C-alpha cells in the first residue's frame, strides 16, 4: 500500500512538472538539479535529460554562476538569505548562451538532514522590452516638450521685443532725418530722440531678463507701484509704436485705488499687449475708443479693465482666447494673451475677456493691493 502511495505521489509530481505555468527547477543542497518542469525546458531551450544531475549554475549568467554555490553553503551555515524566500530579478542563461532577465523566487523544504530548493522563474524579456519602449517614448515626449517650450519662448521674446525695438527704430529714424538740417532747435530734438531710444533699448533688455528669470524660476520681483504713471506710460508707448493709429485712449484711476504689489515691467507688458490688440481689432472703424480704468474690486483686489468699442470677440475664439497659439488675427501667433495670463496669474490675479456694449470687448484682470497698516 505504501509503495502505491509513493508511486501515486511520483505520478502527481510528474503531472505538476508538466503543467505548472511558470518555469520550475528543483535542486538539492549541493546545487544539483533534481527536477525540471516542462515550462523550464521551453524557457531555457533544454530537454530535461540535459539538465538533470547538472549544477544549476548552467542556467545562470557568468556573474551569478561564480557565486551560486557560495550562496547555498553560506545559507546552510549561517541562515543568511540572499534570494531564498525573498525573490529578486536576476539574469539567466539559455542553452544558446543568450542572457535574459527573470523574476526568481525560491522556496525551501527540509527532508531529513537535507534541503531541497524549488526555483520559480518568470521571463521578464517582454516586460523589459515594453519598459524600454515606454522610457523611449517618454524621452521623446520630454524632448518634444522641451523643443516646444524653446520655440514658444523664442516666439514670445520676438513678440514682446517688437514693441520697444519698433520705438527705438522710430526715434533713430527721426533723429537721422533731423540731422539733415542741424541747428540748435533740431539738435535738442535729436538729443531727446536718442535719449528715448536709449530708454527703450534698456527696456528691451529688461524684458529679456524678466522673461528669462520667470521661465527659469517662476519668480516675480514685486514692489509697490502707482498705477497712474504706469498706465500713462503704457499708453504713450503704444501710441508711439503704432504711429498710424487713430482714436482716443482714456485712462481713469479711481481716487480710492491703492498702489499695487507688482513687477512693473511685466504688468506694463500685459497692458501694452491688450491695448495694441484692441487698436488692431478696431482697424479703420469710425470713432474708435479704448477706455482703461482701475479701481478697487469687490474682493479687495485692484481691478483693471481695458474696454474697446471694436467688433468684439468671435465666440469660438473667446472659449480658448488665453491658450497658447489661439488668435483672432490671420497673421497672429496667438502668444500675447497666453503670456498675459501667465504674468497675471504669477502675480496672484486672474484675467478674463467678455463682451462690452453692443460689439466691443472688455478685458479685466486683478492685481494684489499693497497692504497698509490699519
């Protein structure tokens, strides 16, 4: 009866070796292979007869092969586990000598005075291939993102620098023409033109530095600023740049409006960009008007509005007006308003566009007031 039980047990064990889905190899405490599953034969490219009685190091990479017997003897002597009962990813070796990654888990069983170790192995080749493919794809996406950022910033710089550089050009051309008939009066005008050109050159350099600093660190250098001269200077700069523009631009700052905590260069860029867009949108229409107002808002923030009586915003454009590359102009790059939103939000404010009157457009953005002691 006992012999039949042993035969039945062997039969059951052989059926396990044939059907277990993972590669399974059983070794003794001398590292000799005593049993091999069908999945292990397929995985390693050996017949069972070629492995039985061989040292398990035949299935290992050269690095692990030299250390394997030491692992077993150290474990039997000290109980220190390197892989047994822990599991790890190791490199295995096929019959053709090719190396591949496997997930290795080892269980142990003590029979009398001896140990048997059962290794369960799963091929990680496809998983690693997918991981490599995914990393390559992520690297491409990061590279594309960096290229897009560089391209956007380059376009943004060109977009913003066009304003002061145009003013510089106008002043220098005027100075050149005045020098055709030099006298005391015209020389004073030349000096004034060159002085203004120099100021705008400095301003161009400030724009480059501010945009660079903002992109690299996301920081804004705020200081208390009076909106009255800031808005006036912005309007003057736009009118100088767009010398052919017609129409009235009015500025109104409520007496209760406090100073704001801003980076003046960046907020001036927001105002200039919106006003310039409004002038371009109104084109040659009759009686074009732009009204700029500043007041304390209901939420304690300072509210700045820029309203025109132009043709208004197309409904489709208004839904994504502040996104990069969104533009209502056939020749526009759609970067200006995206930059405006970025600057305003970096100052802790919000910006939006809405219809005004029958056909016009109103832009409204908020700024942080300077805190005063009660």
